[in-house]
C-alpha cells in the first residue's frame, strides 16, 4: 500500500491549504478489516471513550476519522477524512457532488460553516413548472440535470480547514483514495438501496459502476473499486476545492448537466468557479431540563432545522410534558416508549413549528426574518403563546404564528418530498468538536454520475410552486444564486454555566431530521438516557398533518389513545441515521458516550 507522506504533501500542496506543515503529526492510513454493515435493525452496544470519539454512518468512514484523530488531527481534519470516505462507501447519501452544514466548536466559540448548494445563475422560479404551468411531479424534476445545484461541501470544508485544521489538507484524502483504488466491500445497505432504486441505471455511467453485466446490484461483499473518484480526490488534495470547481472535473460536471438527453439543467462553469462558502452566526437558545440549564446551538437559515427543533422543545416546555416519564418496556420485545399523552403534546408542538417553517424559513440572503431577527421564532414569550393552542384534542393542522410586528409577505410553502443526507459527530482530544450534516438530497441524488461521484438534486428542496393560488410568492421559491431551505439539524449542546460541551448530535432523514434530532436531545437531556438509549427509542413525528409512529415499535394502547384524541395515526418506516456523542461523568471520571443508529450501519470509535 502506497502512503503519501505529509512531508511530501507540504511541498506539493498550495501553502494556503496547509495548516502548520512544519509541526504536524505524521499520519499514515492503514486499511481496516471491512465489516458488512446491516441494512435492517441491528442493536448497537453504545460506546464509551475517554479522550476523543468519532461517529459516522459507515464503519470505514468512522475508522478513517479515528485514524486521523489518533495521529493527532483535529475534529475538522477527521471530518474531512470521514466525508471523503462517505463519498465512496455511502454514495447514495452524500459526497463531493453535494453540500453540507458544519457546526464547529473551537473550545470557546461556535461557528456555522455553510456549504449549501446554490441555484445556478440561469435558474428562475419557473424551473419546476411543467408546460401546463403547474408544478411537475417530483421525480420529473429530480432525475437528470434540471435539479443539480452548485455543490458546496468541498469548498466549505476547505474554508473550515484553513482556520482549524492541524494535519495537511492533502493527507486527509489518503483514506478515501486508498479505498477507492484498492476497493471496498459493498455493504448490505448499499445493496438494498440499489435493488430498490428505479432511476439510477438509466445513467450509463452509474449503471456500469453500481450494477453487474446482467443489471443486478453488486452483491453484498463484492469488492468495488473506483479509480476515477481516486483521481478526482488526488486533484482536490493537490489543488484544493479548485480541483473540483474549475478545470477538467468542472467541465465534466457541466457537460453532464447541460447535455442530459431529456432533462438538462443550467449549471455553468461560472457557477462552479464563483461558488463561495459562507460563515454564519449559529442559532443558539437556552433550554432547561432536569434542573440544569443548557445552551443549544444549531444551524441558522437556510436550514430550518435548529429553529424547528428549538420551537418544538420550547413549546413543550410550556406544557406538562416534563412531568411525563418514559413508559416501561412492554411484553413482546417493545422497549421503553414515550407515553400517548407525551406524544400528543409533542406532535401538536411539531405542527405549530412546521407551520412557521413553511411560512418563514428560506435563504436569509433573499428573505428577511419575521420581526427582523430569526430569534423572534424562538422568543420564550412567543413560544408560550403558541403552546396555548394545544388542547386535549389534536388540532389536525396548524397555521403559522406572527412572531414579529409585521404580517408575513409570503405564502406558506406546500409540503413536498425531502430526502437523503448523512451525519457526522466528532469530539477531538483538544476540546474541539463538530456536528456536520452532509447531503446530495434524494438517494443517489440526480442519478447522474461524473468521474466516480454522483451529482446532487438539491434544487428540489425549493418549492416547485413559486406562488400560491392568489399569486402571493413563496419564500423558498427558486431564485438564481439562492440556497434552498434545508431540514438538516447538526446540533451542539453546552452547559450554560460552565460553557462546556455536552452533546454533538444529528441525523439524516429529510424533513424528519428535525424529529430524530429533537428525540435524541429530549432523551438525553430530559430523560437522562445515554446517546445509544435515546437513539434506540422508537421514532415519531408530524410534518404538519398525520401523527407518524415507527411501525411495530409502539403498544396498541398508545395508538388507540392517540386516535381517541383526534390524531390521524400512521405507522410507517421511519429510518433515522442518528449519531451522537455525549460528554458526561461516570464514576467521577469525564468520559465520552457515543451512540449510532441501529437502523443503519454506523459505529462510534475513539480512545
């Protein structure tokens, strides 16, 4: 196995991409044994470490981050290594063709790095309207070049690494390059998703990579190699994000998008070259649980995640939810579950939060916040007022509130599908931490493969309809250069008094990310669970309409009670992909407790 020395890299990589070359620790990547992850529900043990920990959605990605931390790398270094391996082994969820939101804690301050995709300069609000003038069907918009936004993950990671990295930029690509050239085993999850996929094989490049000559997905355990991606990663390692956003890779992306045979897009070379990552002010709010005061920090708009999670928690705090413990495990293998009354309060709070989300949330460079400040949506008095709308019977659906003195200038966005993503949580040995959620949107993105990686379909996170029936514009409509609204909710929690990190958490799952993350926060902070116990709890949600419960995970009596309270209950498959790391004390010693979702193949590693 060939290892690129960090010393050699210092002489070949542009100096602006390196962090302290003269003093960096030596990093040499070693290919681990490659386990075959589960695509079903596999119990996870939970993990406890002392000095550092990394949690990611695939064991190979977690191991890459672990090796970086072990070599003395910082949290951002590990995040880059993890992301690049995910681009290879979990291509359906994230990669260099997509975007990401990164929360970074440097031991003192929290920063929000925005690598969200943008609409091409030639896009307009009619992008997803059919010839009839009505919104096209979701997959008519997704498959092809139309929905491909300008990718931002690599450029954002480069920005964060310049400020906080310890190892050389180029060294962090070595795990993914080594695995891409030497091969990795197809996991059960990737095999299952390929078998269920209906559009990917229409792209000849993707079909030749993901499927055998008979058109069947490569079986579990098949060693898959991706030399084209290795070549792209080598270019990015040497030239930074310009290796993706300019030159021959950029030309290949644009050609793929613009020359799609029946659904071309407008992405241009200028769009790629001019993309800029943005540093934003995180959304932080106070939260009290079990007589302890916390500071919860999340990602600001264009993400709706932090505000929606904060609203749900804040509204719940004004109800009797805090007095409702988990119900004990039931016969038949059902573990502890929230009670029917708690679920009633939660899903009602969720309806109120999602009504505000549909009304107000969009790219802050295009849409002003209500009351002139996004924190108006988290104002304690406003949330207390909203909580009074919760009664003994379900409201069914909710209308947005008015947190500011001016009435909304926009129409609410209709609910539409939202998919994808992967989450990474890392705490390093230097007291730094990250929570990063990364995405190409739908599984396998736009179903277009270029140079070994998939392109995103992120523009479908915009409203397909630019206005309501009366012609009133929707805040999250397509506009050139605009970032689509997201539900990604990377979250860092701190002890308010000491300002010490308590928790890093997040999940994939489209709009359901908000609920998966809220469940984990509530489970750890209010119910005193370990991250693994909180993640293991059955999932529940409302996107503004029906009450959704994870199928086969709740007692029949709970369902019956909710229906009696007027809830339209649907028991469905709610596949979260939660990762979380909690700093706590066990037997007087400070430890890190990690959890990974049993519904996916992720693990936690650390020392």
